[in-house]
C-alpha cells in the first residue's frame, strides 16, 4: 500500500533543504527560488480575497438557514471558547514572549542583505480583504434571511472551486515557497535565531494547549457535575487520532464515539460533533495568535492591544469557514495578517511554516474540545427539559 507523504513532512523537508542549500547554493540559484516566491506571493495576494469571500459567505448562510436553539447554543460556545483561546494566548504571549524572544529581532534578513528575485508578475486582487469579508457577511446573512436557493447554489459552486485551488495548487506549492524563504534567511546568516524562535514557540504553544483543555473540561465538569480530568482522559483517543490525521473532519468517528462515552445523548452528539468540526477552532486560534504575536515582536512591528483585539475577533469568524485540510486555517487567516497586522511576504511565510509544524497539536486540541462543548450543550438542554 502506497504511503501518502503528508504536508507536515514536506514542509519540514523544505525547511531542512532550505537551510542546507542556503549554506552553499550560488546566488543565481537562490534568486531562481526567490523568483518563484515572488510570483507565488503575488498569486496568494490575488487569491486571498476570493478565498475569504468564497468560504465565509456560504458558511454564514449554512449556519443561518439551519438556525435553531441548539445550533445557536453550540455556535455561541464554540465561538466563545475560540475567543477565550485567542485573548488568553495574547495575554500569555505578552507576558512570556519578551523574555523568551529577547535578542531575536535580528532573526529576519535585512533588506540590504536580502537577495532579490529576477522578476515578478503583478497580480492585483479584484477587491481588498476587508471588502471581501464585508461582502461575505452581507451576502451570507442575506441568503440566510431570504432563503435564496439560486445564489446559495452558485456560491456553493464557487466555494468548491476555491477549495480545489487550495488543495490542488496552493497546498502542493507551499513547501517550495517555504524552501525559498528559509534559503533566503540562511544566506542572510540569520537561520540560527529563526530556528531558536521556532522551537520556543512550539514548546510554549503545546503548554498553552494543555491549559486550554483543562479550562474547557473544567467548565464542562461544572455544567455536568462530573470529574473534568476523567472526561479529558476519555477524550484522549480522539486527541491521539487527530495528531495523526491532522483533520477534524477525518477524526469525527472517533470524536463521536468518545463523546458518547461521556454520557452525551446520541442524537445530540451526532449533531454537535460534526458541527464543531467546522466551527470550533480554539486550538487553531491559539496557534495563529501566538505565532502572529511572536513574529510581530521579532519583526519590530509596533502593534497595539486594540489592533490585536480586532484581529482576534475577525479571525474567529473567518476561521469558521476555513477548509478542512492541513494548513487550511492559516490560508484563511493570511488576508487578516496582511491587512490588519501589516505582515509582508517573509512574515507570512514564517507564519505558514510555524503553523503547519504545529498543525497536529492544534487539530487535536480542536477535536478534544469538541467533547467539552457537547457535554455543556447536553447539560444545558437536560436542565431545560426538566424545567419545561
């Protein structure tokens, strides 16, 4: 049986080759790689607004058209946990990163020493990122309110096209893009500092995911009056499965089976778990927020708490429609990173590489937390039935 070479191994190989080749590759070869990066970067700028519009508008319409009490409760819990994850990570990062990343400001290549591509191709986007997001909100809510079948069908087709672009074009080319970024960083002599930041981030984010899961299951334990540690241990199989699949959707059967063992009613679990696989992304939010904060610090960007708050609020909505493929959430977030935080091509490349290196942990956190959401929804619904 042929084994699939997943995205994470390809990205790690690209980082390794970029560092190795950067030590001896002649300048003209490096400029060829950077030319590819320049063209691919332009393509990303063109696609990102279309990606946001094509994914978010149908996603909002789907939520609205199937609106109901349990859906609203599940969505509110998922969004609430995602926001708590984002803001909690931001405050933890503001406290920890200044000391952990001390001296890392030299980790990025300076413009004066960075190589330049041979050429690039301008691909101006058809609309800005914020315009795409606002248009997606307007049309999504409008379709939900008017129950438009024709427009919803057209946007569903457009969403499938965007997902194909991500799966067949962007994701396969990402390793080459990351190779070029690390090749440039190595040739500028800054690779040791970058890899030091890389390792520290992975350790900190893994510790934060444990804190997040303990918090989520503590809330679930209070709602259901059960031992949170026992519930968390029951969900361990889903966590381990997600580490391997890197996909919330592919882990649904295991997540559902473990949730049933928590005592959640089958009819409710079969509704909440698939829904949460799409809308509950507290682990992904944690990774993106932590990486964005760290990268902005080493890049010397002066970003206020208010700017990051706006970024987190919009990111939580945008990621609801993120495609369920490895790296899908960071693809959906690139537009906000550029438009709200001012990230350039190099910073976005570092974000992508760091995110994908931790993709398994974020996905595992997402699906494990789905069990906590299901327990809370079940407990609230049981209480309502008793008092009805």
